[in-house]
């Protein structure tokens, strides 16, 4: 991989997105609106205080997964990737460039979502807001990395959506949103330990309740980071030049 080519790829992706207001709105506004809708639904209850931190993980994760996977797939289907790889650009440069570009957007997305949840929706955070933001950012980048991995295998946008039951839905069901993970059947709890979204939700809940040390939370962030690196490496290896 070459740093100059990677950053050039990231810059090209950001320039493309800059001229696509619908994608910008989907990335930056939709997760915040969904968090606001959830807070409004449970305005007279304590439910939002319970599930709000998990929603900061869930909505950006799903949106980043969808947008990244479809955008990357279109590069292949249009033949853009094949033309780029005919130049001195490796698959690793391409995947990492996309990751960097969407990570920049993830910074804004996570910042807006956290600020809206805390200062507009009134989500109580007993721990560090900065640490909450770091976890939310890692989670959004995780969605980006898994989206890139899914796009490496999919041939159509419909197939990308089909990857959601495989890569996304199990993480939602077993991540502790519907039932605390320590109350899951033993087998399912063991599986959930190997799902990265579980660690993001655990870390966000811990920051919100100030129930764990900063070292423990950084350990969860490190686990999420390991999954991100693994998804990027696997996506680079399996990426095809063009989709038939």
C-alpha cells in the first residue's frame, strides 16, 4: 500500500460525496432523527435512558454499513475500480482510502448523534462525554469496515441488503438491546462475545452509567478496532476488480 495513493482515493470519495446531498443527509441527519424519534416515543418513560446509549451505536452502524457497501459496489459495477486498479493503485489502497473517507464522515456523524442525544433528547451520561464520542466513532467506523467487506462479496445492491441478516441482524439481536447479554442462554451469550457490536453497546452503556473503569472501556474499543482491521484486511484480499 502507498499512503499518497490511499489519501488520493479518500479525497476522491469525499469529493464525490460532497456533490451528493442525499447521501450526506442519510449519513449525518438520519441517525440523529431516528434517535430523536425514539426519545419522543418514550418521552414520558425511562425507556430512552435505558436504551439510548445502545441506539447511539445501532443507528450509525446500520447507516454506515448500507451507504459504504452500496457505494463501493457501484465502483465495481461501473468499471471504475477496474480502471483504478489498472493504474498503480492496489486493492489495499482502495479499501483503506474508502475507509478513511467514510471515517471522516463518521466523525461528524458520531459527534452530531451524541450531541443531539445528550443535549437535545436529554440522555443522561454519568461518565465522560469524550469517551462516549470515541466509542460511537469506533462503532460507526466498524459499520464502514463491515460494509466494505460485504461489498467485496456482493454482486448487486440487493445482495448487499441480503448481507444484513448475516452481518447486522444477529449483532442487533444478541448485542444486549432487547435483553442484557448476561441473561441470554449460555450458548448465545458466548456467541455475542464474538460480535463487535456487543462490545460497542457494552462500552456505551458503561460510559453512560459510569459503571466501568476507563481502562475497561478502552479495552472494548481495542476489540472493536481489531474487528475493523480484520474486516479491512479481509475485504482487501477478497475484493474483485469488476462485478459481472
